[in-house]
C-alpha cells in the first residue's frame, strides 16, 4: 500500500514541477519576450536545473506549446462565433469589435511583445500567423451581408487588427465605444 502512495506523491511533485516550469516560461515570454527567453532563465525562475526542464520538455517547441496553451487558458480569445450568428451586419460587426477590443485591452502588453518577437522567433511567428489566419477568416464572415467590394473587406480586416485598436485606443485616446464607432463608420464608407 505504501508503494502506491509514493507513486501518487511522486506524480504530484512532477506535475507541480511541470506547472512551475510552464508558469516561469509564461512570465518570461510576457516580460522579456519569447525571443529573449532561454531555457536557463526558465529553469532559474522555476527553481529547477536546466536538465529538469528538459526532463519535462524535450525541446524548445514543447516548452513553447505548453506556455502558449497555459497563456491561452488564462486569456481565452473572445467567442467571436456568437457575434457571427447576428444577422444584421452592423450589429454583428459592433458585437465582434466590442469583444475583440475588450480582449485587446486585457492582453495588450503581452500581444505587443508576441507581435514584436514574431519578427525574429520562429515558433512565436507560427502562433501569430495562426491568429492572423483566424482573424482573416472572421473578417470574411463579418463581411457577409455587405457589398462585395474589396474595400469593405479590407476595412473590416483593418478594424480587427491589434495595431488598429492600439492606435485608436492608445495613441488617439478613444474609448472602446468610440473606437468601435469609428471602425463602423470606416466600414460603412468603404
């Protein structure tokens, strides 16, 4: 009976060590960025040796994937599918932008670092490219029911961009509602 308890306790300790490693990677990715995060730094922050990191994660990709999953669980992307169910194109776009812009407000610093590092960090670039593909597909959905002009689709795509939100909210100091209204006007005139 004692052996079974020891195995459970060992598994619990291993899971705890893995959790600390992943959280350390998330902390580093959201502070210095993925491009500047080293396995040594992750190990130090997690309070383990480098070989312990490698015992839990075979390579940088595995650490990065676990880190990305953990960050995504803590900051779930808004459910844009619910806004896609709205028939009225303006109401659909408004609902989507409100949800997306609220998420951008929550994760701004992290996304800014991720986008910066996507220029030089291959694994991070893959995640950003997937986000961009998802937003492009969603822009196509938001264009449903609108005139089929390239400028309309481009205006919607522009409205969904992180940097568009950041320009409107941070540099131009618009409120979320003002930023959404500005993008609705842009799309209406495209």
